[in-house]
């Protein structure tokens, strides 16, 4: 059986976003994992902490950017590295999904998220740079999708209000959204008898 490649080095993907790829063996397959380190205001968040075997080089690479304040386990099966990361960064707040305690009993979770979790349920959203949405697949698996706002494309802003649609900026994507919102607004007005 071929050996698992060593973890890659942490590299800057874009300003404030670093990636580290590693591999693990599961059911005879070699699977790639990716850890994401995010600069959130004056702190760091680790999304999908990996590799499974945390080594001193990875700890050193992370600490070169600061001490992680948050560990985010994106779903109930991404938990292999959590014990080691909590040991290396004991002050880090750990966020997981509602099913995590059934799968990893010896890992501390400060917050468990599910599809009904409020946007401000975790402290790492307070700066406004990170947002999340929990996707419920079934009773065994939830996924925490995270948006890193500083890296989001800025094509334009579309807002809908009682007075109609306001479009800020320009571009094809914004025009398509504006048209769709106007159509939906007209449809909603005619359905409610409030057409102009």
C-alpha cells in the first residue's frame, strides 16, 4: 500500500486566507483534506483543522500568523484533527455541529450549530468578516458553510424594499439580479392586489 504524502506547507491563497493541504487514509482510499486559516479582524480562525497528525511544523506555520482564537469543525465527519488542535491551542473556542458529541466524546465544543442557529450564535461572526449558514443534510450530518466577507466578490449590491429595488454598482450579474427582483416584486404586488 502506498504511503500517504506528507502535509504541504501552509501557503497564502489571498490576503487574509492561508491554505494547508494534507492527506489521510480512509477505507483504503487516500483522501485530500484542506485546512483554512482566516484573518478575522485581529484574530485567526481555523476552518476544518487538519492534518490528522498535527506536527510541530504545522503549529509553527500557524503561529507565524498569530494564535488561533477559533477552531471551526465544518461537519460531523471533519473531526480527526480536533483533539490535537485543541491541545496545541487550548484557549481557542471550538465550534462544531450538533452531531459532533456523538462522534467525538473527548473533544470540547463551546458552541454546537444546527439549521436553526442564529447568525450571532458564535463569537467569530461579531466582526462581520465571517458569516455562516448551516446546511442540514439529514439527522447525522450538518455542514457549516462559511463566507469570508473580505474575499467575497464585490460586483454590486442589490437591495429590495417596500419601495422597489435599489441597485448599487453596475455589471451583468447585478443587471440580471435587478431584473429578477423587479419581476418578483411585480408578481408579489399583483398577487396581493397592491400593483401600481
